[in-house]
């Protein structure tokens, strides 16, 4: 797993995808930090985290679209699958490399927190809660994107399907309220699948076990599905 992790982490900086992801995160978070915190003379990062939640939903496909689809396109997937490492090592190595780049991106918020601390007392509970929420949300989205990347050899198709999945995740609340309102069971099921609903509790600094379990379950489910996809490919 370590060898896969190092190789994939290096590939992000040998191409432009890693630089693009980090640069976009830094640019827009910096802009909203200046406008929403510095200019408004506030001591919180609520606006920055709120905006980043929606940004990362559509930025994460940049990190995941090539992870496994490129192996298929380059015909290196069979060599990888016959190497003396298990499918779980391959999946986790690629997953943690994308997660590492993602963490580099959102960690800029911690720098903003330190800047705030020079002239005010930040609400560290809210900041840490927001950061954990954003991190665990991204972890779940990366797992979904990795699975979708394992289904095709085209990076374009991988990116498009990830964007579609991201869009559906974004409008889950609207679907629940607009289509299933009044249908108690269906409404509860669809509403429960809302990433934003589970993310919101973190913004207040509360680490709700149910919300943590939800995101970790999404991670586990899609990493498992990705591993099964590789195992099926190996024996075909």
C-alpha cells in the first residue's frame, strides 16, 4: 500500500491535477476569507467553510477521475492486479493519496484561523468542528469518485459520472422536499442520504456520532465496492 500511495501522491505533482485542485481551493477560500472575515471584521470562518463545502463537491472529481481509469487506459491494471499486493492495498493506496492532496487543500483554513488569532479569539470549537466535517465529507466523496473511476477507462466519463453524483448529492435535500414531501418513509430515507444535513452538525462544533458513522459508512461501502470491482477484473 505504501508504494502505491507514494507513486500516486507523486503523480499528482507530475501532472497538473494536484496543482489545480490546491490552487482553486486556496484562491476561492482566500477570497471569501478576505471578504467574509477580514472585511467584515469577524472572528469566525463560517462563511469560508460554507462555501468550501459546495466547492469541494465539484472539485473532488479532479482528484479521483484518473485514479483507476488511467490504469485501464494505459493497460497497466493487469500488471498491478498480478503484483504481490492485494486489491485492498491498491485501493487504499490510491484512496489515501487523493485524501492527502485534499487535506493539503483544506488545511489552508487552519492558517486562516491562526491569522484570526492575532487580532481576536477564534471559536476553536466551531473551527475544529467545521474542519473535521469538511474532511470527513471529502473522504466520503473521494471514496465515491474512486469507485466510479474503477468502472471505466475514460477519465472524461469518470469525471462526468462523478460530477453527476456530486450534483445529486447537492440536491438531495431539494429532492426530499420537492418530490417526497408528505411521504414519510421515502422522505426520511432520502433526507437521511443528504450530505449537507449530516455536515451541518459539525459547523456548530458538535461531533455527532450518527453523522460520523454516516460518512464513515459511505467511505467503507464505496471502498469495498471498488475492491470488488478490481477482484472481478482480476479473475476475468
